[in-house]
C-alpha cells in the first residue's frame, strides 16, 4: 500500500499550528478562569468585610445600651431595694434622654410574672419572645427586629435586693449604623425586605427598600434585577447589574427573618473600572497571541525547507554502507557551509564516522576475543587476579617449597564494616571504594608476590620464597599502614580499616585450600578483636572453632534435658502503667558451667540449624506460658518472641505457628514477633513475603534494637511493621548526651507519624521514664519496673506487683545502675 508523501515543513507547520491553537485555547481558558476567580474573591472579600462591620457596629450599639443600663442601676442602687418601683419611676424619667442620646425608641419593663411594669408602646410578640428567653436562660438576649423598620432589640435581666428578677427591653434604630457603615466601607448601603423562600424564583423589583444611603440608586438597581434570581444564589454570589454603562455588584447580608419575609443589608459596589480593566486585558491577550501565532508559523515553514533537501540526500547515500562501499559513501557531499552547525551536520559527521567504525569491526572482534580470555583469570572491577588465578599460583608456590627451601604465606584480608558503606552510600560508591582498596593492596606486595580479589570485599595475598613468617608480618603491617590513610571519593571521605589473617607453612604437603582456610580463621580472630589488625594462625584458633562446633552440639542435648528456660521482662504502658505484655528472653542453665549468658551462645548458634530447632522450642514455650497467663486472669497480654534470621527464612515457620494456634486455642494477636534489622535487610523480598504471610494469620511485628543497624524509612514503608523498639544504648545516655536525646525524640516522632507503636528498652530511672512519656513513647521496658522474671517465679511476681492488670510503681533505682543489667 502506497503512503502519501507529506513534506517535513508541512508536518512541522501543522504541528506548530495545532500546538499554538491548543496553547491559545488553554491560556484563554486559564485567563478567563483567573479573572472569574479574582472577581469571586473580590465579591467574597466585600461580603466578609461588610459582615464584620455590621457585627462591629451592632456590638458597639449593644455595648452602649448595656453600659448605660448598668451605670443606671448602680446609680439608683437597685441591688439595695426591696422592689422595682424606684427603677420604674427613674426609667420613665430617663426615657427622653435615651431617645436623644442613644436613639432608643421603645422601653418595656416586665417582671417574672409577665406583668408590664413600664412600657412606652405596645407589647409585640417578638418582644415577649425575647423576654421569655431571658427569663429562661437568665442572661442578656438580643436580635434584629423589623416591624416596619429594622431595630436592635436588647433584653437584660435585673435583680433587686431580694433576688427578684425583671427584664428591661430596649429597641433602638439602626439608621445611624447604616450611615456609619457607608462611611467605614466607602460604599452605598441599604436595608430591603424580600420574600425569604430560598429556592424559588424571585424578582428583585418586588423588594421593598426600607432605608438606604442612596435611595434613588438602590431602587433603580433593584428594578433591573433578573426575574429568575433565587435568594440562595443572591446570598452566595451577589447580584451583577449593569446600568447606564456602569456595572454594580450587590451583596446581601441577612439581618432578620419574620415569617415569610426576610430583611437584608445590601452593600452596593461600583465595579465599572474593574470590569473595564479585565475586558482590556482579554483583548490585549488575544491580539498578542494571534500576532505571535502568525509570525511563528511563517518562520517555521521558512526555516524547515532546507532541512528536507539534506535529509533526502542522506537517505539516498546510506544504502552504500550496507553494500560496504565506504569510499563511495564518503565522497557524497553531505555538509553545507554554515555559520552554525545543526543536528543534520552532527548526523552527517556521525554517518562518516560510522563508515570508519564498520571497517574496523573485524579487528575489534578479534581484540575483544583475546580480552575475554583474560577475563577468566582477572577480576573485572579491580583488575586484580581472581580466585582462579589465585588457586593456580598458590598451588604452584606450594610445589616450589622443596626446590627453593623457603616458606609460603597466605594473607586473607577483609574490609571492616564495608557493608555499611554499601548500605548507606550505594553500591556505586562501594565499587569505587573497592577499586581504591585493591590499589592499596597491590602496592603493598612485591613483584613476585600475588595480590588477588577473593570475592566481595575480601582479598588474598600469596607470598613466596619467604625465610620466615616475619616477612609476611612486614607485608601485613604495610597493608595496615596503607589503610590508615583516608580514601577520598569525590566529596566523600572514608576511613576503612582491614582485618588480616596470616597462615604460614614450609610443608610440601600443605594443601592450598587448607592454607586459605587457616588464614580465613585467623582473619575472623582479628575481626573479633576489633578489626584493623592482623593475627597469625595457630592451633588454638582451630580449637576455638572446634569449641564453637561443640557448643552447637550441646544445644541439642540441652533441649532434650530441658536445660533451657525463659525469663519474661514486663512491658508497661508509659502513661497508664497498665501491663502491656512481656518479652521472652532465653536462658541456659548448663549442668557444669552454670548459667551461660545469651551473649555467649546465641551469636555462635545464630546461623546454625540447631538455632532453628531451639527457636521452635522457644515459640512453643511462649504459647504454653500465654495459656497459663490467660488462666491467671490476664487475657489481653502480649508476649514478644525474638526470631533468628535462620528461623525467619524457614519455610515451615507459618505452618508451625498455625498448628500451635490450633493446639492451644489462642489468637495470633497475643504474640509479637521481634526481628533485628540485620534479619530484615538480609533478603528483602523473602522478608516482606514472610511478614505478609504471618501478618494475614494475625501476628504483629516489631523491629528490635532500632537505630543500631541499617534502619531506614524505606524499610519501614515497605514492611508491615507494627512496633519499633528503641535500643537501650540510646536510652542510657539520653539525659546526659544531647545527641542520644535528639535521636530518641526524632525517632519517636517519625515512628508515630507512620502510625507505629514505640517501645523504649533499658529504662532504669524515673527521669528517663518521664522524658520518654513526655515525648509520647508508648511502652516502657527496663529495670525501673522489673528485671526479667524467671518463668517459675512469674505468677508470684504478678501477685506482688500487679493490681487488676496495672503495675505498681516501684521505687526509683539509682541513676548509676549498670546499663548492662537491663535486658
């Protein structure tokens, strides 16, 4: 199917025209909307300003009457009289003065039996209602009252010596207020009467003008009102009326309502200049846009025509490249003499460069093939030999020991806390840091020695032809010295140390894997002692590793012999002192070595299969204790269970928990699963999936020791976490260390904004408790309330320390109590 050919200039012209039309419509709509919004704001501001002035003058008038009446009653000493006869007489004498000075038209004095003691006129129903309301509420009452003209009706209660009450009611004209409003607002005002049906159509010409500052203008404008206007529309939007080339805006404020009649204050604004300015602005905008539209369309068409000719020339020449006629292609004149280069010049130059690149393609392919062969033996990131080259050179060096009668040493290097750099600055910075570290390792060894990247942030150095291990130690010290200097990457400065393990041998029978393994063990020994140092492998290190393996084996026996137990540390609501729950803490009573601290055996077992089995025992024991606590009478208590990283990735965990819930007939809401930050970030996708599975069952989650690992808002937003536990290391120093205090308060604020609960660990003093409570911490855990309670003593302690589920406040512990005691 043949397509119609449309030139680029035509397409560009159509595009520009369409775009400009779209912009014109858009800007016109936006301009019109803006003008309407300005006008609406102007109308609203006038209404608000008028209402404020009405209220102000109304308040002033009421205040004058109230102050006069209070002064009057004090003068005649009403509070010392037994009846109201003196009040009646004196009030009648003051009537003329009130008419003259305060525009008071009528006065009524009525006792609590509705007897009229004094009146200057009839006793209308509106006055009766006002007086009845005062007797009922025993406080002043006022309203706008419009029988023929609008008046302010004010009723005040008065008491005599015996506590008898009468009500004085005065009506005063609002005429003075109208003229005060005209002066204050600098606009004409009027009071009109209208039918008060809100939604029915009405005609403003039917309105009756009661009073006005400009009666002629008011009546003429009302006569021009639209017959379809409704009262609700007039109150909300005002009236726009044009008269004799002038535009007026009428805003209505409701004064009073009597039956089906409403009395309104009309604010009249001359908006002729405002509308003329807006009309002129719209005209200038349309003319300017039309002129720009025309000029730009012609300019685009004129500029684009030469480009099409050059594009056609290039499209005819490009097939020569596919035919490998590179010289012929370069002879085509694709350039034009111009003062300024453009995209077509760039395209022409790139096409010529492409012809040269294609000619060199075969040579490049051969070169890349050779480079791929080198990749198999060298690390792509650092350029150092990789593990394949390491194994080959180490085996070669061990084989030459007998011939050269010398020793071979392996130095195993691991960068300290490199993971934190990756997590906090990103893998891009981490890779650059590895390149710099590799260079420092490379310059620390001799020409015959091998420095390789073993993997991740681990490096291995192979030293040959050594007379003693001292030469290997010298190399290790040179490496440590290199890493004492900071590493600068752009604007970032890093201080990275390394831990080095040294394994030395002069045995011909030594295997390369064993030598690397020994160096690895020595490296971990150096890291366990604080890092930034070297350790030489010796047999005792192997024995410690064997001891660790033996300890793992004793865990299974300890489970069978019931040497493990739990201690429960109470968690108390900070503000109510109600017992919220317990954290289950593992204890091991060894028959020979006594009580073994969790800090000694849990790190060893953290990643072993025995820890998973031990973790399942802990969970079952927590279910048994929860059942016992419920029978004790505490049904809403929650037990927090710490989960290890290995157990959390076990696929059997959800099934095991479901079976326990069914077996013990318990709700998952009675348990809170605690995870460390290292567990959370170990495998993010699996962690989120497992948490969501357990969340559906009903379990809640807490992040333990928050702030000491790799916490970030990204993790909190991704994961269905319910509780954040602030590590005790921050709580201990919060009152002496301003940084710790700021960390705690900002953490609590952040966590509360996310809708999570906050638990503070290690609270030992009343001052810490008070500060945490004032900063909205939810739950308190620490020695201030209780040490971890052995499970055998739990119910004895509950009898002693709780009353109906509330914890009895203990005496404050000394502030210098050892921070290490809190769980």
